[in-house]
C-alpha cells in the first residue's frame, strides 16, 4: 500500500521566527477554543484571518506547540497558496495533500493509473469513487489519533469549500485555516474565527526594537513615530525596518522616514530577501484575486481623498447605485481584509495608508486621468455639500461666502449624489465633522493641487464650524493658507478677506500675534472692496479679538465699537449682538466690570431674541465672569451652570473647559477643594488635547494646589 508509520510524518511545522510580540489576546482565544472543544466528537475548525503581512502564519506556529500534548497524532502544515487561482478545487485534491503529508501515497491505493496521477481530469472531475477511496485511506491513517492540521494560504472560495467538505473526515482533529480572507462558508460549517489586526504603535515599536535595540525610538522619537505609521502595524514591514536598522547602525531613523514617506520610495525601501518589493507583491496578489468589478471599486479607494470613506461618496464617484457598492465593500473588500468596516457608523469604512497608496497606484495605471479627476470631483462635491449642512447645524445663521447649495461644478452629477444628511443637533453635526475629517482635509488638498479654487475656499468656509469648536490648529492653518492662495487666484476680495481672517484667528489663538495682524492688515482693504459691509465689520472684529488676547484693550475696544456701528447701520441684529459680546469682554478685561455687565446683558438679550443658542452660551460664560469680577458669586454660578449645560449639549468641549475654569473660581471662593480640582482637571485635559496655551496656565494652578479664598476670575 506504500504506507509509512505515521510517526515519521509528525511535527512537520516550520520553526517560527525568533522575534514575536503581542498577540496575547488572540492566543488566549485560541487556547480557550481548544479547551472548549475537548469533549466534542467532531473536528474543531479555527479560522485565523487578517491582512496580508499581519503575521498570521507566525502566530499559528507559535500557538500550536502549546496544545501539542493534547494531540498525540502530531501536527503538520500544508501550504495551499498554489491552489488559490483555481476556478474549482475538489475536496479530493485536499485529501490527497493531507494523505501525502502523513507519509502516504494517495495514488497507490484504489488502482489509480499513471494517467490519472498526471492528469486526473482537473479539479472537480475526478472519478466519483475516488473521493470515497481517499476518505477510507485517510480514516485508516488517522484512526484513533488526534491531529493538528494547519492549512495555510487558503485564499479562494473554492479552497474554503474543499475544507468544508473534508471536515467530516477529520473527527477528533483540530483544523486551523490560515487566510487573508474571511469565508462565510467556513463559519456556517462551525468554524470559529480569530481575526488578527495590525499591531498597535507601542507593539510596533517593540518589534522594531527587538532587532534595532531600545535606543532607536528614544533618539529620534518623531521620526520613529513616522516610520511606524508608514508600516501600518504589519510585522512583515516592521521586521524589515528593524533588520535594516540593525545592519546599518549609523543610519538615522529620519533617513528611513524620508525613504518611506513617499509611496513610490516606500515601495523601493521595503524589499524582501529575494529582492522583491514586499508591499507590491503582497497587495498585487490580493488585488488580482478580486473579480473585475470589485477591482474597479478598489481603485476608487485610491482616488477618494481620505482613508475614512463613506459608501455613498464612493458610489457617487463610481456613478453606481449605493446598494451595489455597499455589497461589494461588505462582501468582498471587508472580507478580504483590504478595508475595515467602521464599528460605530454603518456604511463607513477605514482604509489603511498602504492599501490606499496601492489602490491609487492601480488607478493611475488602469484609469484615464480625466476619469479619475471627474470621479474625485464628484466625491469632493458630496463632501462640500454635506460640510455646508453640518456647518449650518453647528452655528446656524452667520456670514457665509455662499449659502447652500454651492454652485454646481462641471463634474457634479446630482443623479448619483447620496442623500444629504439630516443633522438633529449641533453635537451630531460635529460628530460628522470628526468622522469625515481626514476626507475633508484630503479634499481641500486635492482641490488645491488641481486649482479648483472656488471649491477650496468654500470647503474652508464650511469647515469653520469645526475649527471654531475643535481647534486642530495645524490643520486649521494649512486649510486657510491654501484657501487664501485660492482666493487670490480667484481675484475674489470677499473670499480673500474671509480666509485671511480665519487664518489670523488660528495664529492669535496660538499666541502668534505678529502673523495674525499681518493677515488682518491684508484682509481689511479686501473687505472694504466687498459688496457686503458685514465683511469689514467681521475683519475689524477678528483684529479686535487679537488685541484683546494681547492685552491691548484700548485698541480692542475701539475696533469692537466700530464693528458694532457698522452692523447697526446695516441693520444686522446678529452682528450687533456679536460685537456687543466682544466689547463687553474687552471692557471687563480693561477693569470696567460694571460697564461690561451692562453690555453683556444687551448681547445676551440680542442672541436670545434671534434664537442663537450657540452664541447665547458663549455670552453666558462672559457674563458669568463679569459677575465674578463684581463678587456676585451666587448669580455667577447660576449663569455659568446654564452655559455649561448648553455647551455640553452641543458637544463643544473647549467651551465647556472655559466654563469649568470660571466655575473653579466659585469653588475656590466657597472653599470646595474637591469641586475646584475636578473642574480644573477636566479643563486641563481638554486644553492639552487641542494644544491650547491655556493648558499650561491650568497645569500651574493644579501644581500650586488648592489655596481657597478670594480667587480672581479667569482673564
């Protein structure tokens, strides 16, 4: 029969690589599954899946020896990657491989002739009785034994079905399928899934450090963080960085960052032992295994302006029905671990930087430039329209360059646009901004590169609601600088005045007053050339606020008074209330608390009359601070509580933190140390998170400790 003793075929697992980090949770889940199956009579099927290069095979090679004592029949691994391109893979082919791995000759039994061995008719065409003969052969071979069988490289649905069909013949065994794809057929067959995701930044640094030594991270932490980000948490790439660093000890980490920053150079940097470009080989294989229609959707991920994308936006880019695009994303690309489904927002997907870069490269190779730009334009157009709606939900009525909807761009197609979101609250709209921020930022950059100047300006104007409430000073300055350049190219005085004003505010909030005033000085003549006089009042307001922050109160008061006069002349009630608010703040800062309180009451009445809750909350904060100056602590605390309720309801943590600073004064004067510390700690965390200079002030207060007594109101 050609048999050898089964013991000769045991322990065929390859040795794992010497360096391995993390995966403690997944290992625990693996061992728990094996323990759970101890009393089960059928086979245990475990499916370990994850993106290419995430370390699935290495993890399994580490885990299997931990259960070796429970499976006296031994353990072996079969690499089935060579079968992945088959249109059909019959279960008999899998059985033949298992029998051969156990030391048997599947062609020696049952009278198979040499012609059948060489050309058995193709997968799915073997003689009907052959499967039964192989099943009997396998049953005799493993009778009374418990095996661990690792089936690596299961990449196609046909392979998955062959595994499913073989399971009844492997009772008492543990079958571990290792795949870069998830297969519903295996789950329906009782398979238990363990999904390996990319390593965290901490564990990525640890893995590189195992090769490069611990100092590599400490010497150049910013460059190291950049390199880690470019590796995408994939051990395959992290190991290459670590080995490169070990082999070239004098090479700076910043040099590696330079080599991996650009996608084309990154492809050249990550080279395997055989000289192959690892990223390209890894993702090219996955790409060409996708059906043709799915590959089209995949390439659109590379055209999309961000790594977090909405199915409706992709459908607009593709000019395809949303339902069909969702099906492709969920049933193909998510299951292939090429993208991830957002756990919090249905219909939203996350794309890694590596996958998006590869998708962009495929799009550049296969799709016409004009088609790519048209698709990008449709997607950017969706983001612009939705951002304008979100801006209105957050702020309500304000001076805008263009009201919704914006002018239609040449590539805009209303027939494929997804439904516009309906925001029930400011908090909901801010969450939309947060979820779509990477795409919005990418849209501005992509539009600027293509000189879609009106789109750049309108996007920046719509993003103001988010900048105002979430800060993000680096992004804020970048977007507004691009928008200033776009406005200058357009020759639009009003747009230039507005964009310079927004940029100047980003500067003065960071204490960069000289740069701020340079923007306001350039904006003022532009504003006087605009048709809407509100623009001039707005520029005066921004300039006055910068002087207020600097402590030049006389200049601030004069500018706010002039801005209020303009709004009175044109009958702009909102503008009058807004300038009254700022004037009250400036009067208070100048030590004129009673005047400030009167002006702030006027501002409060003005915003109440027009139903502007957002600005009403801001005035309540300023009014509460003025009352603290007047030592009216009880009324001040009531006003501040109302302001806090509004800002928490509207999900504006920065404003909440400002209120908490003021409420800490009330607590200090009342001798309430616990409330004082609680208010300041929450305020500090918020200020620190957005990079506000106020974080240092609050930290010093906390470091000094609670003293109680007559604390001054925040300035």
